[in-house]
C-alpha cells in the first residue's frame, strides 16, 4: 500500500509542478499556450484500447483508468471502446501507433491473434502494457508488463468454497465468459481443479459473453433442459444477475433452490449477495489505473518494470458483504 501512497503523492507533486511551470510561463509573458518549460515533455501520450462496456466490472475499470491517466497526472490519454470486437482493438492500436504515442495499453478481449499488431508496435519502438486480460503470444518481449488478477486462482477459490460449503455431490451449470478470453479460460480451469475428485458435475456450460442479457438467455436454456440444477457458477456478476432473473421467472428462489457463485464483486453483485440471491462472490479488482500509471512512467523513464503484476482479490460471503457494501467504491 505504501508504494501506492508514494506514487499518488509523486503524481500529485508532478501535477503541481506542471501547473506552476505552465502558470510561470504565462506570468512572465512567455509564449503563452506554447511548450511550457519541462512539463510539456513530461506529458506521456498513452493510447488505451478497452474491451467494451459489457459489464459493471468494465465500467468500473474504465472509470478508474480515465480518472487516473489525467493531464494533471502527466498523461494525454487517447481511449477507445472496442464493443468486444478484436478487429476494433487492433484498428485502435494501429491508429495510436500511427499517431506516435509514447505508450500503448490495452485489455485484450481474447488471448490470441495479437502477434502482428504487437510486432508493429515493437517496430515503432512503442512499449505495450497489458491490463486486466493476458495474451497468449509466442514472444513475450512483445509487451513490457501485464497487470491483472490471477483468474485461475479466482475460479479455484470459487470452487473451493462450493466444496467446503455446499457439499461435494452437486449438479452445476456454468455461465462462461467471452469465448477465448483469458478470464473465461482460466476461471473454468480453476473451478475444474477445485472440484476434481468430488461428485460435483458440470452438467452444462455455455458462454453468456460476460453480459447480464447473455447470462439470462443461457440460464433460460439451462432451466428448460435440466430440472436438477443445484448451482450456477457464473464467470462474472453480470451473468449471475441475468441468471437470477431467469430463475425467478421460472418460479424458483435464486440463492436457495438454486445456489449461485460468481466472480467480480461489483456493487450490483454484492447487493444480490446481501439480498441472499447469490451465495458467494470472489472479487476481481478493477482498479488498475494506478499500477498502469506507475508502469507507464517507469517505462518512459527507461526504468525496468515488473513483467507481471498480480492484483490482489478478496472474496465475500453474504455476511461479509453486508459489512462492506456501503464502503465499496465500485
Ligand atoms: C476480468 C475481466 C472480466 C470481468 C467481467 O478481469 O476481464 O471482463 O470479470 C468483464 O465482468 O466483462
Ligand atoms: Zn491462456
């Protein structure tokens, strides 16, 4: 936490110095509006390609990045929303390369298909920082750092809680995240590890693409095909919230007749947990802006950076959620 505090003070100091330099330049009749001595060269032009706006998690992640990579913190942020389409992300990254930004950052919607555009960034000497989701690339020199949670661990923690609290002989339906995305692949893997050796069986599994509407639609299908569902494992809160709508429409009680475990711990999910409609949530911390700012400044300053920064995640039962809900910032 200390480093975060120092970084925050550092950024604020830089911001104040930049403002002083700017006002100094205007006061002494210097070229008002021209290159303010010093601070202009310290502004880091960063191009950020965001996955989309598919979930509460994504909204919180976007807000944190935009609130952190500000002018007063020394950044000129170019930000784009790819509506969950890889081709839109690649197009955005290419346009930032053409603009000659100092740093590129993005959350890759899926793991594969990035080598070409990452090579173009490398050829243009523009460092790339991954946030949130990982890429599966043949050459990991194509990015300087990956900041994000350990999704396998998130899935395993969800599964461990199920085994410990709901028993080891259950029929589970799984609402998967976006097909081919690191969180969907890894959360599935982690949950599968946790239930190994038990009689917990995943009787159906389908992607709801991390959206509430997707979760509802897939859950309606599951309810039509199965009358023995004990548990829903949803890869994010939003699909879990969609499942709640489908379960209630079918005249069953979510959290009681059919248990629900999800990942993210955004406000709406935590509220449903407090309301007893979800049984357990593993957090996926969306506040990656501060780490991204720190890594970007180090990279531009030519300092070495950690290749992998694992973001810490909490986890909540219904009782624990009731204690913290009022203070949560996302
Ligand atoms: C996880 C992130 C996932 C969230 C979903 O870091 O990539 O994407 O779990 C979001 O809510 O849509
Ligand atoms: Zn992978």
